[in-house]
């Protein structure tokens, strides 16, 4: 390439990238830095006082605060319940869709519809389904004689978080299912043939061949789903939060994102909310870095 | 004998399919049925008809005319909300998806094909944002947009969606473009085509499947999003359907059948996308996870 050509390429690169980079810098990086400086202050819009620099006080407050640990624990608990549920249903679905049968295409098309449902609608949908007065879940169980009286499924504080996990699983299981399906399709048939010749039965083949070879697919699905569940907000908002009317946010399903919303936009404790958002960042950073490295390797790689 | 064996293989597969489809579709079916039922049948205890004896579209009409009914009877002052919500959702999602697709195709091309200094730095600068919890930027962003008078405006929201969807879109486009053979571009460059001519004439047509995928993913993401408009919208000047729905649940306590109709209207565009463009959409949503 001539010197002139190289120079022209530089202008091309700059014109396409610089606006994006400036845009991102102003609208994400600058606010992110600003949020961090705010997290070192006692900024509080409810109290009329000059904002002061308080160093790490917000952080130490949160880290010694019971509610913070309760909410953090609940976020991780939700991850721990949701991920296995999702993976079991996803694996079942993937094993099914990996078989050839007439109508498979239709099943595949329809089964991913929950994935398309806006999370806000998802929360409403299940809230109505599980409704204690007229919900279809009650109707169905009653009709089959499994209950004799309508139940208020979402009323019990102790089990609300389980329902959140179920509802989140319902909307998200398609993603791991497709990832696992792609993994299954990459497994060579002759491996199974060889195992059959050696006398391995179906279960042994699943356990000894399929699952070990699917491990990379599971890893990808788990990382992506971890981020999805950890940042859950909309579903809880409409399912159990009780905050959509502007009232108090239900403490029994308060996860980190809801806690953050409450601190900033309800309590107007801006400084403390900013500190919380950085604590959340640190918690998701480890998983996030793995994610970015993987993306880089595929998007740019050795060029 | 052979038919017997075939059947014995197929029956369990169909039972499993039925279970899987029941799990996936029953909740959707219930809301759809609720939206076309009359109140007496829908509120029957125990509920056991599973399909209205006289399906009606009146709840859809109600949403746009008198305003949705309250749970306790009477009509809520919500008549204009649904129309405005749909309009805002369409404008926001179509505009931000179109902008993000064009911009990310250019940037994706640059990352996929050209060598330059600070390439890795620039790439990381964008990609680091992907797993970033939005809250880190959101708090200061709220004050920034307030100062810029961009709260409760459509263009403010479009701008935010574009910037938040950019990293993923740029990455998607760069992987798609890397998969296109380079020879055609090389030939065109040798013939004296500039990079600027190359982009619309050769790259866009070849990258069209990728661009469609990026456009659909962006459309779905912005249509379904709730957190950004929750924070940056105030009135029906910019509130999309997702926010209107939460007003129906909370502030107005809208009756279940009308609420269901509103929910169906909100789900419908994503469903249509999934049914008609599933190949592109799934490709875009799972790129990187599925090679």
C-alpha cells in the first residue's frame, strides 16, 4: 500500500471511530467517573445542605450495613436458584431439539417466544397467572383436584424469591438451550456409535460423552445468564416489588438493582447510591472480564 | 415392524415436545385469552372454561377510547396513554435501531479489516461497557441529561439507546464482516475504489444479513427496555409501552382483562419479529456464544 493510501485510511478510521468514542466518552465514561466522585460525597437531595467530601464513608457504611448484605445475599441466592433451573430445562430442550422428528422446526420456533417477552410484561403475566383470586394457575390446579382452595401464591414472603427465579427461568431458558443445542450438534456421531458398540446405554452415553463435551457451552451460557440474573430489575418490579405504584419497594424480593434504584430515586441518597453502584460493579467485574476477553478474541483476534 | 419402531421413538419425543411447549406457551395463552374474555367468565371461580364462549375485542377498543377499566369498575383516565405509548415505543426503537445499525457497520468494518495504532485500546474502550452494570453511569447521567434539557424527550431516549447498544452492535458487525471473504474488496481497492465508496457499494450489500441481525437485536432491546424510560421519561411525551404498562399496574390499578390486552399489544411486535425473522434474530442474540 502506498503512503498516500495509508494516509487516506487513517482519515477513514478516524471519521468512523472518533465520533463514537467521543459519544461513548461523554455519555458513559464521564458519567461513570462522575458517579464515582459522587460516591465519595454525602450528596442527598432530601436534605438541604452543601454537599461535602466524605471519602470512603458511604462504602464503609454499606459494607457494615445489614440491609446491604441481606440484599447482596438475596441477589446471589437468586443466581444460585435460577441458573440450575435454567440449565436443566435448557438441557432437556436441547436434547429434544437435537433429535430429528417431523415438526421439530415448529417446536423450535414456538419455544423461544418467552425469550421475546418484554421483562415488564413477563412480571405482569406471571403475576396475573399466579393471582390468588382469579389466576389460571389456581384454576388449573383446582380442576385437577390438586388444591381445594385458591392460594395466594405470591403472598408468602419466604417463597416470593423462588417465584422470581421461576419467572426469570421461563423467559431466559431459550438462550442456554440454543447454546447447548449448538454444542450438541458439534459432537461427532461416531463417538456415540463407538460407545454403543462398547455396550454403553443411553444414560451412560449422556453422562460420559454428552455432558463432558458440552462443558464449554455450559460455561458460556452460565456467564451470560449470571450477568442477566445478577442485573434483574424489570421482572421483579412488576411481579413482586410493589414499587410500581410509587410506594415502598417490597423488602423480600429486593435485589441489588432494586436497592440501588430505591437509594437513588426514592430516598434521594445520591452519594450512597453511587457507592452501591460501584460495589455492584466490583462484584460483576470478575465475571465481566472473562466475558470481554472472549469477545476480543473473536471480534479482533490476531489481526 | 419398522413402523412400530419408528412410532416407539417418536411418541416420547412428541410427549416431551408437548411438555416443553406447554411450559413455554401456557402463560402467553392465558394472557391472550384473558384479553378477549368478558369479566363474568374470566372472574369465575373456579375458572375452567379456558376459552371464552363469546370472544370479544372490546378491551382493545376500550384501551384507545374510554380508557382502561379500573378493577373496581369505572374507567380510568388512561385513554391517551396507550396510543402515545405505542407511538413512542415505535419511534424510539425504530430510530435507535436504524442509527445503531449504520454506525456500527462502519465501525465494525474498521475493526474487522483495517490495521491502525491503538486499535486494541479503542476496541477495549468500547467493549468494556458491555458487562458494565448501567447503574454506574445512570446516576450521573440523570443529572447530565437534566442539565441538557433532555429528560422526557424522544431524542434524549434515542440517544441513550444508541449509546448503550453500540458496543454489542459494533462487536456483532465486526464478527460478521470478518466472515466475509476479503477478495472482492481487495479487487475493488486495486481498481481504485476508495474506502468510502467501498462501504456503501460492497460492504453494505455483503454484510446485509449481519446488518439485519443487528437491526433486529437493537429493535428488540429498545422495545423491551424499561429501566431507561423509567428514569428518563416523565409524561406521555416520551413514555413507551413498557412504562405505560407499569402505570396500569400501579397507579391506575387497571382491570385484568384490559391489562392483558395492553400486555398483548406490548408483546406482539417482538413475537412477530421472532416468528418472521427468527433466523436473523437468534443469530444476532447468540453470536459469540454459538460459533
